[in-house]
């Protein structure tokens, strides 16, 4: 498996772990999925902007804004 295959597996594992965390009575399903999606967003940032399989982005500000908006939407949907 290549580096990117491992990172895609980590994304899936984060989402499964987040859903599995909802088995605990203190964690609701949407909260577990929100946590998993935050971890997945960090890995996706690594894949798309920090170490892409092609040329890196010329605008790190755009990458930061895209990740920030993803976190904001996750936080809004979590509550």
C-alpha cells in the first residue's frame, strides 16, 4: 500500500472510531461522528494541501480557510 492508501484508511478508521465512540452513554452519535470528521479533515488537509500527489497549492491561505470552514460547519452541525 502506498502512503496515500494508508491515509485513506486512516480517514475511514477515524469515522468508524467516531461512530463506535457513541456506544458510550456520554457520547451521542452525532458527537462521535463530528469528532471523527475533525480527525478526517486533518488527514484530508495533509493529502490535499500539505503533501498532495501533484504540485502543492500556491495559496496556503486558501487551504487554511477551506479547513477552517470545514471545522466551523462541523461545530455548527454538532450542536
